[in-house]
C-alpha cells in the first residue's frame, strides 16, 4: 500500500507540534510522508511576539529553524505561502517566491495530499476602521514585531537627540486584551532597560502609553477580578487606560477617538482577530463570520473529511453556542487530537471527538507581576493566582510547547542556555 501523504500548512503553536508528533510517530518509521509548509523559515511561539517587539526576547535562543527541526523529527519542510486548494485533485497551491530584487526564486507549486491539516492561525481584525492598515502596526508575525522594534529604537534615538522638540514618546495601543496589556507592561520594562544602555534621557516617565478599549473593561475574556488586578498594575505604571472608547480613524499623527485626536508616534492595533481572508470560500468549505473554517467535533471540516483544521483558524463550536477561543492552549490540545485522528484514519479506525479544556488564563505584566486564573478539577473550579506562582505557571505554558517540540532533555538545555545568555549578553536587543 502507498504511504499516506499528510500536509500540514502553518508551523505555529498548533501546526509545528502536530508535524513534530506525526514525524516522530509515522515519518521516522516511514509509515507516512509528512510535509510541513510555512511562509517563514523559522518559528517563534506567537505569545512571545510582544517580547520580540520590545526587544526583551533573545530570539536566537527561542526561534526554531524549520529545516533543522524537520530533519531531527522525520518530516519534510517546504517554505511557501498557501494560496489555493483543489479538493478534487487533492492539491494545495503555494505562491511563487521572489528574492529582494523581485526575481523569482521558486515558481508556483502544487503539492498533493491524502490528508491536509490547515493551521494558519489568525490576523488582526481592524473592522474596516479608516487609516488603520496604513498607520498602525499589528503584532501578527515576527516580521511585524521586528518592524515595531526598529521603529521603537528609532523613536528613542530621536527623543534622546539634542534639540528634539518633544518631551515624551507617545505610544497608543488599541485593544486591551492579553496582547495589548502584556505589550504595555513590556514597553515600560524595555524603557527602563534602555536607559542603562546609552539612552540616558529616556526615563520611564517620558514614555506615555495610552490603551484604548471599546468595551467597558480591560481583558474582557478574563474574570473581572483578574482584569481589575491588571488594571491597577497598569495605572500604577502610568498607563492611561481608556475603556468604553472607540477608535474611529487613524492617521500618521495619531488616533481619532470620536471628537478627540490622540497624538501618538507609534500605534499598535491589537483589538480582535479573524482567520486570514483567503480562507473565505476556500474550495467550497464552510466559514463562520470570523472566516474560520467550520469543523466537526473530530476537527475534520464539515464538507471534507480529508481536511482537518486546528488552532485559531478552526471554527469549532462549543456546547454553549460559543466558539473554542483562539488561544495557544486550544491549538496545543487540537494538535494532539488531530495527531491521534490521523493515525486512526490511516489504519481505518474511528475518529475521536475534541473537547476543549480551559486550564485558565495568565497575563504577564513583565517584571511588574503576573495575574491569572487556573481552572480544573485539581483546583476545584477556578482559582485566582498572582505573583511568583502565576509567573511560574505562565512560563510553564511555553515550556509545555517546547517539550512538545524538543522533549524534556533539550528543553532543560535550552532554558539553561537562555539563563547563561541573560548573564553574558545585553538584557535586550539593541539593534
Ligand atoms: C502578542 C500575543 C500574545 C499572546 N498571548 C497568549 C497567551 O498568553 N496565551 C494564549 O493561550 N494565547 C496567546 N496568544 C494567542 C496565541 O498566540 C494563538 O492562539 C496561537 O498562536 C494560535 O496557534 P495557531 O497554530 O493556530 O497559529 P499560529 O501560532 O499563529 O501559527 C500560524 C502559522 O501559520 C503560518 N502561516 C500563516 N498563513 C500561511 C499561509 N498562507 N501559508 C503558509 N503558512 C502560513 C504562519 O507563518 C505561522 O507560523 C497571543 C497572541 C499574541 C499575538
């Protein structure tokens, strides 16, 4: 019998864990051919992107090179961006690739599959607000996070130069979900650190961060008590938190909030997400309003059992008529269910349903604290945690992802190297 061909599109929180597991279980034994496709050459766990943006993450330690990882775990890697799907022929189309001079390096390609897994994540949703795509930065990818970091350093340089007319650096963050809140705290931390590295005029009190939230409170997806604790911390840091405030437009000088114009040199849009537009009407598959592809409890699409969807781009209904939330923990859980289901499908065995388990949420306020809740039978429902325990739980989320990719031994080595690097390298990226 011919070997089954499994293609996973998107090597993020869910897709890379899935490809690794399938490679280890099937690829190494040559039971199936596993191919991972991603538009980037390396992987960074998306919840770390705000640390890439502020320069506080050591990217060299935390990024995973897809080719090297694929070789070590029994799967193939193809760099490319998926642009099309032919369900009859069972092929996906990858866009041509160009070098920086615009010359074609790779022409458009078609890859054939027996089973396809879509794990391409989500993008920011600006709800059609005028001026936002041109003037705001999104934190959807490492490229965008690096762009923000470059602009941040340039803004600091300008502020630090003699005769600069402005007293402060104004940064506006739209959206007070986890991304916005964590970014605000991390920016304060980065400003304090930069002060040690030659940006002598850049005191933390010259950093003016405004956080704009349309809803009545910050962290709308989290319990009220946690949101209140995070709100207090942000106010203590000097963040101007504005709730029930809608951004009506953006221009190169700032944000329009109804009648008021809020001047800002840097604007970050972190208010809501949707699945990428190209999934809308993709080869006749069904979508919800967020462009997510609708799936059955087995995570197969409603119209094609050979296609599975995991992570942020999966429209997976919950019993209470809501959707499985777009979180790293959902992507992680879905990856392990689809790994089991694909192995069962190849052997002609029945498929397992996916049940979402909410283990709680944690918000890191950089070194200023961590707040969150843990959920589950072990803690008897929901329990609020703060401080050191919360910080440990927050870090352990990422460690779980690393263990899924590298195993325990390597994960321990990576964290030891990370600690050593903290001693021998600057505390943040300065270029
Ligand atoms: C700053 C920030 C902080 C966050 N913090 C938390 C947190 O604390 N806890 C939590 O649970 N969640 C958090 N999240 C959400 C979490 O990151 C996502 O829910 C999770 O990464 C989703 O995983 P995924 O596998 O669906 O997609 P992703 O991890 O986004 O991966 C998608 C992959 O697909 C690739 N890709 C996209 N389009 C294509 C294409 N057309 N062709 C080929 N490849 C493609 C991308 O390059 C990427 O590698 C945070 C998100 C952000 C932005």
